[in-house]
């Protein structure tokens, strides 16, 4: 269960802030504008998560209660919060394009760039408040346009746990401590789980390929598949707007994003793994272990990429929130395994409904190690 954080200003004030945040999500709409109006700007190499970690913040009310947190882990840091529905949660290495056009969010952007090393937190809104665990994002690139605001790309590079909300208006600020994974001293079981996950990806890709081939021979798709295709097309149109805006720069990156829609689950998993591994700045201190297939960094990247294989990630929102909230590598790998087992069950039923013979239960991935 994801944790909910309350403001020290009291429950009533906190609920008002949630209503305020829900209204604010309209600040991320994508307009129809010509790409020639863009001036592309990228963040400085001196900006980022490492600089944010090294910054000493003089936030209000610093006292012994906060200093106690330093002994237990990462020291508390100040961070600006952008609000999002929890279904839009991003995980390690994932990106999102935003348009900031309300004055309060432009102020937030300036504050992030000037005082927080270009690092911003995703405030994930649930029915009862803001989820305590938040993705930490770097503002990777941005464009300014007179009359249209700021177009920005954010990428997840870490996680934090909210301690308290320190500012409500004109935008949200909070105190947070970075979440560091607990790495098991023995990685043998973690490596075994990772192998199971890789086998699952291969199996699910094969099952989805069978189902796709069968659907080509049918005149009609079911309602679920039609809705899926409709939402994918909308996402493609939104992505194409941002990709076009980058064409005048150096950009072949948009081609990679476009290609991901044509990849099967296993290849999407592999791509997400590479990105998660490349953006991991956590650092690991473990005793050397021989005859293991993967390092702690590789296992961590695999645990994140397991939750990044859906064309519409919000369909896995509950699992992704649980993964975000998990600070134990082994537990997150187990969660991924169970999620993939559930997907296998759903696909098996779809194959049976389509009249396709499922191989056999002997081909199911071994989960006894869970």
C-alpha cells in the first residue's frame, strides 16, 4: 500500500492543497503550434541529481527532528513538486514531455533551474492525498515560446520520500529524503528471480505474437483492443508534436521513441533496461560474489524495466506505484514476477477465447522460488 503524506499545516489545509493540485493538471496540455516557433535549449551539464544532492538547503523550520533523518539515511532536501494523477507515474529512466503555461508553474520551473539544479519531484495524486514516494526528475531539455509558455522534457533519475509540504502557493514545495535501495547481501536468489523475469518476457512476447496473428484474421476487434488502439494513436499524435519540435536540432532521438511502438514486449523490456541502467546514479557497496550473472546495478535496472513494457503504462499503474514505493531490490523483483504471472494468465485466457491452443503448462515459468 502506498503511503500518504500530510502537511504539517493540518488535514484541512492539506485537502485544500489536493483540490488545488487537481485543477493544476490542465497546465500540461499540448497546443497546436508550428515547430518553427521553437528555440531549443538544453540544460547545463552542471545541472542534475548529483548537484541537487550536494546542495545545502536552508528551508524553514530546520531542527533536530530533521537532523535525525540524516543518521538513518540521506539528508532531507528541498524540492519543488509538479502534480500528476498517480496513473501517470514514471519509473527509473522514463521521460515525459510537458507544457508549462500557467504563471505559477513557470515560477516553479525558474525555481527548479536556479535553486534546485534542475531537479523536480512528481507529486502523485491519489484519492486521499499525495503519495509519499515521489519520482525525482531532471529537467533534461526545454524550449521557451512567447505566448505559449515552456515546453520541457523530464527524466526520472531517482526517488524520494516526502517528509512534509512546506509551501502551498503559488506552487508546492516540500522537504524530502532520497530513497536508497536495500541490496540483499546474497544476490543468488535475486539473480534467479531476474532470470525468471527474462523468461517471462520471452514467453509473453510469444503469446502476444500468437494473439496478434490471430486477430489479423478476424474482421472485428473486441472493445478492449479497440480502446487500446485508440489511446495508442492519441499518444502517437502527442509524441509526434514534440518530436517535430526537435527536428531542427540534433535529433534522431524521436525515431527511437517512434520505433518503440513497433517493438514486442521483450524488446521494449531490453530498451527500458538499458535506459534504467544508464540513468542509475545510486551507487552500490556490496561484497564481491563470484559466479553471479548480474551486478547489483544490473539487477536494479532489470527490476525497473520489468514495469516498463506496456504500450500504455497507466494500465500497470497500481504495480508501478508499488514498485516506486519499494526500497528493497528483492521485494521489487518478486513484485515484478507476480505481475508478469498475472499477465500470463490474462493472455492465456485470450488465446483460449480466440481458439488458439496454448502450448502447455510445462512451458509456464517456474515461480517456486518466490
